[in-house]
C-alpha cells in the first residue's frame, strides 16, 4: 500500500472512530434524567445557606423537593414563589451549620462598634439565632422581653448578667445551637424589670458596646446602622424642630454657628428625642452588667451641660419620633402607633414595625446569601420578599429561603 492510500485509510479509520465517540456521547446525554440540573441547584442552595455541601441523603431530599415529590414540603409554610425550591431551602436550613455559622456570622457584626463578625457568641447573637430558628416575629427583636440560652446543664457556666462565659462555652464546645437553645426572660437573666427589657437593645452584649460611658447616642446610632441600614448622615434632616437637642451640643462649635445649623442640627433633631428612651440605662464596667435606674436619669445625660445651658435637659425617658414628619417619613413608621412613648421597649416597638426595618433585614439577608448587594434587576424580587416578610408575620426563615432561591442560579 503506497503512502497516499495508507493516509486515506487512516483518515477513514479516525473518522469512523470519531463518529462512534460522538454517537456514544449523544446516547449518554439523551439517557441523562431531565432533572439533571436539580442536583446543582440543590447544592448551590445548601452551600449558600449552610456553607457546607449537603450529605447524599440531604441532597436527594432537596432534589425531590425541587421536583415536587418530597412529602415533607407539606409541613412548611411556603410563599408560593417557587414552592419546590423554597422547600429545598428549608431542608438546607435544618443543617446545624446554618445556625452555628451562617446566622452567627450574620448577627455578630451588629453587636460591636467595629462591626466585626469575629467576636464570641453572646446573648444578642443567640437571641437572633433563636428567633429565626423558632420562626418568631422578627419585628419583636428590639422590644420583646426575651433572650435565648443553652439548655440547663449543656455547659458548666449558667447565663449571667455579669459575664459572657455561658455563651463563650457554648461556642467553644461547638454545641449544636439548632437543638440546644431555649427561651428565657431577659429581664430575669439581666436583673431588670420586664417593662425595661427591649430585646437585643438591652442585651448584655449591646449594653457593653453601646451603653458604656458616652451619652447613649451610640445605642441609637448603631441601631440605625444595624437595623435600618442607614447611618446618621443618611438620616440628616435640618428642617425639624431643635427643641429636644441636649445641652452638651454646642450651638457654635469652634465659634461658628453655621456648623451647627448646617451639620450638627440635622442629626440631633431626630436622634436626641428618641435617644431619651435610654435615659435610665447604662453599662457598669465594674460589675460587667447592664444597669437600669427607674425614674432616675443617668448622669451621662448631663455631660458637658454647660456647652449650651439653654439646651434641653433630660427629665425622664419619654421619647418622640420627629422622623414621622419631614424627609425621613419615607422610613414608613406604622400609622396605628402613637409615635411616642416611655422607655426602650416602646421605642423598639416603634422601630421594629417600620418599613425601613423590614427592608433592612431583607437587604442584609440578600448580602449574606447572594454574596453581593442587590442591583437593579433584583429590585422587583427584593420588594416582593419585603412585602411577603411583612404580611406573613416577619418570618426570617422565609426571607432566607426566598433569597436563596432567587440566587440559586447565580
């Protein structure tokens, strides 16, 4: 056989082999199940929520949910956006890592001024985890007399008003927070009246970070950052009445009254009337506990009172929400509520029942689950999740589930 014939022969052999391979691949593709993409969707949902791959059994359960064949889905309250995918997300949220890792990292930055997630487990974080686990109304986070503790005997240290040992031991021993957290009255643990307990606002962790020293404005400012997703500069409104601005705020800082009129006044007109709700609270660094002095305003409220003696001198813990009028009315405070009250509990109720609170929770979940900020194409879905969150009892699990479903293809 000459070289030309040999070359043609080999070309024919390779062409036949190539056709055989292509035919085999085509048969394999046609033989694949139509739901081959469900496995990838399930894995992505589980990874976004629990941060770890699903076991084989869990993966199959999630695939069955995506296909609408898992009977466990009937036990969940689903929104109807994509019931199969949402059910798969609920199955993923049963992983202990959703509680011990995802939710712990989600809430930890709210508990300190540096907004770091690298802080020990504490009563603030445990309360967030517990409310989400139990599908309790999350709008009560800032107002309810509730905390979450480890079950009796699960760690040596009992919950204490004076230290964080109980929670540090829960974390150090890798206790399954999904199974071992239970509710307790915060007022009993922290030795304060039930009417003075205001959810995470009066948790020991929040008190240590935001009630310590200062003027208690830090508590209000970081509540805005953490639960309204806005810092004071974004809530600046110089058009409101300045009658409740305290004495420590100079009306001519550096001898220039324009600084006060153009800058300082805009934050303090809204902040000071609401920060008055915290007038009876402080954090005692000597005892390591929150301190509540009923009917006695904390001395810190009179710090630097000679800066402007004609300013407002705090007489009690009565607060008023000036933001119900003016440019910050877009925050959407509940018209059925009076917009004023006494103490932190009623203020927390005012804040927790606003549109801004609900929108902020959804945006934080989106950031945690989708690993990015929502952009223009996401706005319709985000608005839908916010509306469902408010209309179905402020269930945060639903927010996590619907957000994970939205981002499962990204």
